[in-house]
């Protein structure tokens, strides 16, 4: 039976319950046909940096101005950039992402988009969920969809990043496939080559196919309690902090999320007193493989409200998992 993300009604645009933060600003997510979602994205333009129409211009800076999306709105300045800044409009970037997927054999109407926008729309997180034939099917029968994510800002505050990842339906966990990452390292200046996006997506897509095999193979990598505890108290605590590390261990042991009973209690992450919370859907009880641990980690990382922190944790996930596998093999 297909998951509803592959079969929703084409006339619906729903505000998802997912709420995140980006640089202390609220981000809301929407789901529905791309023609409807694209209309929600504001337009932006560059304008001279001055106080009034007839005032002197500061030639060392330019303004990024948000254009109205309705008749009741007015243009809003959202940031200042250098005179060499090259604007990368959200809508144009999104269309190039679609073009890249078409080159990979995905029809536009097969893609299920989700759109995240900051309050003024200056930051966008576009998620394009690929059709069922590209999904990863686990031995338990659970399905994980392949998803292309794009992160873009129009005010020069962050780089353009596009990456493939996995979305596990049973718990809405997200994973990033690090080897597929397309990051425009140059700031948005004259060297920003947006036309290269489809070509780079096509190359990254081949890496995603390889990643499917690699991740499913994690089900054959056994994990033992003593190695898990040492790993949580060491690399995971150092990278993610003891609170997140303690939650990962608790999920691996019990299949339930947890919170610290006493945030100031001394000791390692494995020694922290915890209060059990709701079950984590799809968890193995206890975790017996690296695949099980991966999903406990992705649950903790995906649940981080701050979008920048969430992406940082997801990018570190595979490195930390590799450390655990290396220790188990030793």
C-alpha cells in the first residue's frame, strides 16, 4: 500500500505541523502541488541602498528587497549585500532542481514537494520526494523515500546547498547522503553558476543509488552493548553533547525517547538519569545493528528545531556511525 505522501490530493496545500527555526526566525512547511507552492514564494530584487528615492546612494552596499505576494503588502527590505552580489531566486533554483530530476528519469508530476519558508521568505528549504520506485525497502517492510533537499537564502546569509537524503515514513526521520552534497562554496557573487545545478544533480543521483545498497548492508553489522556505551560516551557526546547522546542510547535500549531527569547531574551520557517519553516508531528493541542505531540517531537529529543545528548533526551522522562500525570490527 502506498504511503499518502505518494498519493495526496492534487488540489490540497496543507500547513504541516512541522515548525523549525532558522537564525532565530520561524520557518513553516507546506505540502501540495508545485504550482500552488511556487506561488507562495516571494520575489526579491536588488535595489540601491539609500533612505529615500531621491536620497544619496551608498555605492558600497545594495539592498535585497522582498516583493509583495498580495495586494495588501508593501516591499520590505530584508538585508544588505555587496555590489558584486548575484541574486539566486528561490523559484529559479527550484526549477533547476526539477530539471535535474527529470534528467534522472523522474517525471515532474511524480515528485511530491514540500516547501519550508522563513517568516519573510528570505530562506527556503525545498524538499522533493521521489516516487516509490526509488525508495529503500527495509527487511522489516518499512519504506524510506529518496528525497532531494535544497537550502537557499537570498540575502547572502548562507550558501546554496542541494543534497539527496532519505525520509523514513514510519517516523519522519531524515538522513543526508553526504557524498551527494552540492554546495556552492562561493558566496552569491558573479561566479555563481546556477546553470550547473541540473548536471550536478544528475551526478549526485548516481551516488544516491550506491548509498541505498550501503545503508541496507548496515542491517548485517551487529552492535553490542559495551561498544555502544563507549561510543555514546565518547565521539557522540563530543560531537552532539551529552543530552543528545543520552537520548540516542536510550532509544537504542528501549525504543523510547527520553529527557534528562536532572540536567545538572554529573557523569557520562550513559550515566545520566532519564525520564522515558513516547515510543519512537519503527525502533528495534533493543538496537542490534548499525542500521537500528542509524535510525535512533536520525530521530534525535531530525527533531532538532533549529534548522542549522539539525543539518550540522545530520552531516555528522555517517562519520559517527563509521566510528562505531570500526570499533565493533576491532
